[in-house]
C-alpha cells in the first residue's frame, strides 16, 4: 500500500521510513513534491491535518503528516508548535537551539523537564481523517552533546536511562532513536488505522 508522507523535511522522511520499516514493511512511503501549504494552525493537530489534507488532495493517495516539537514545562509548553521557528522565520535549527539554551541558562536541572511531542494525521482521498499523538518525556541538558539526530536532539535527555549513563538523543544510534522516539510512539497508534485502509 502506498501512502504519501506530507513533508519536505528530508530528516523526517528518513526517520519515518526507518520507523515504518520496523513495524509495517508492507507499507510504501512515497515522498511529497507538491506545494507546501501554509501551516497557520495553533496546535500540532491543526498543522498536521493541514499538511495531510494538502498532500492527499494533490496526490490522490492516503497521506500522513507529522507536526512535532519540543515542549518545555518551565516555558509553559513552548516552543511547542513554534519549535521550528523559535529563533525566527528562517527555520535555523542551530539558532533555535542556542536561543532555547540561553532562555534556560539559569534554570536548575529539576526544572528543565520537557517532552518531544508528535502528532500524526492520516487523511484519505475519501475524506476520512484521524489524528494520533506520541510523547517522549525527558529533560534538557545544559549543553549540546552528540552529532546524531537533528533539531533539539543534542540537548534532550529522555527519561528511563540509568543515571550514570544518561545520553542526549544526539548520542543515540538511529536504531535507538527510532525504537523510542515520539514519532515511533505516535506511529504505534497509527498502525491499526492504516490496517483499516
């Protein structure tokens, strides 16, 4: 079965393909080369639906779209839906990360809790729409560590690691990330919906 992934972000395409390969090898993810819609929603769900609707309408295929970001508790859940634009409209990942760390410079470890959140929307050509959510709890490091991943990965320390061996997602292997990430958690909820197709 073919499903179009509604994103122009090559990192998300690669990550989603790895997740799909682990759980639904019969699913063929095809890239989206159509026009990028304006993401003017104020929630992850609204933006995911905007992208999935546009991709399904453009291709005539079922479409999935992810909208995700990092939500920092002490910042009231921000950057949240504005994660990609936290330092401005240029979508500069390095600037976004630097600004977030600067904002948290004097915040002690117990108050650096955060979670990655992924909302995946599924839209079919006949108009069916479903939305699923996956969260990955943890906290933010004081400095980036690791060369893996992208975006905020180098400062996110997921919960559940041994205290004497904690690593940021930037230090995870691709396989480790795909097994635990917010997108993987959301995709687990999406699998039964895809089976219905």
